[in-house]
C-alpha cells in the first residue's frame, strides 16, 4: 500500500484542520491504519488508529477529545480532524499502514500561539 498525506498548514491556536491520507493498492477491512506525528527534535509518536471496517479506534491521551480519526472506504482515504489545536500539536503528521509497515511522506501542521 502506498500512502500520501495532505491538508497540513498553518493555523492559530484553538483552530482546526482536517488532514487526509490517500491509500493506493489493495486494502482489507481488518487492516489497521493510523496517524503518527513527529515534532521538531522529538521522536515520532502515535496519534490515532482505525481499521478500514471502522472499528479499533484509539487515540493517544494527548489528543483524546480533540482529534477524530475516520475513513472513507470508497475513496480509500483516512482522515484526521484536529480541533482545539495547541502549539504543542505542531509536527509533521504521517499516515501509517501497520500490516505492511508503510508510511506516507507526511504533512506539516504548524500551530501558532
């Protein structure tokens, strides 16, 4: 599976962005997809996950209640709706397919204070 993330940008603290990940290649209902992020000078960290079937939704504590992961099977897209953004959310966000350990190229989200 090949992945391409998009939708990042500059937003003020408290604002929202929806980033998306387009998947190409064969996908299966029980394949797990996720979002990770890497802030400058920090290690990559898990953000959220979902299966194409729509279950196994799980969030990191740092984003719980503010971010929502979803999918569109027909378009083979995974979305991350980010609300109430904080400067600490500034990072490159990566889409990930767990089974094949595939990574997208990342999309930068910058939150200004």
